[in-house]
C-alpha cells in the first residue's frame, strides 16, 4: 500500500496548523513555504479538509487556516478518510457483496486484516502526536553554534 501525495502533504499541512494551535491562523503560502509544497496544490488539498470539518478558514489580510478542533482530537484516520476515503487495500473489504469470489477467496481475510491494522494505526495517531514528533525532530537537528 502506498500513501498518496495528497495524504502526505495534507498531513504535513495539518501538523503545521497543530504547531500553531490555538494562537494563530496560518496562510497557505506560509505552510507551502515551510513544507516545500506548491501553494496551488495545497489549496486543492485544504478544500476537502475544510469540507470534512478538520480546518476552518478566515479571509482577509490576516486570514488563513486553523484546526477546527484541538490537535489531540483529530486523528490521522479522519485526515486519510477526508482525502482518500477508505484505507481498505481492495474494494471487496468495504463492499463484501461486490465480489463473486467472496465465498472461496483465499485472500479476503488477509485484506480485511490489513485494513483493520492500518485503521488501528490511523485511529491511534493524532495530530498532537505528529506535532510533538516534529518538535522533537526539529530540536534534535537544530544546528549548534559555538563561540
């Protein structure tokens, strides 16, 4: 299974918002610059996140985006679902009656197990966890200057 660019970039953008929560809104251009993402592409990613109720936007000179809820209340599962839908590796896992081979399929249980494992990880990972990881990694890689 591969995670799409849309999910990866969307998650990185939301981590930036989590790092700023609740003090300030962050513009798409600021997020795009920090994360090396095209601002135009990022706008397309933010729309479904807004529609899913994960972010809110403010217009105007000091406008931008902010999280709709605290980062510990937003899971990676919500982000993934908003941007991609189901994490099921095959369609028949979400729609069992759709496959005529369901009764005899030797792989159905494996695909179902994969979806459950992925879903478990996504459900147990919050934006707060990811923001804390980023803070930790940023501190660990910050250059040291000695005089």
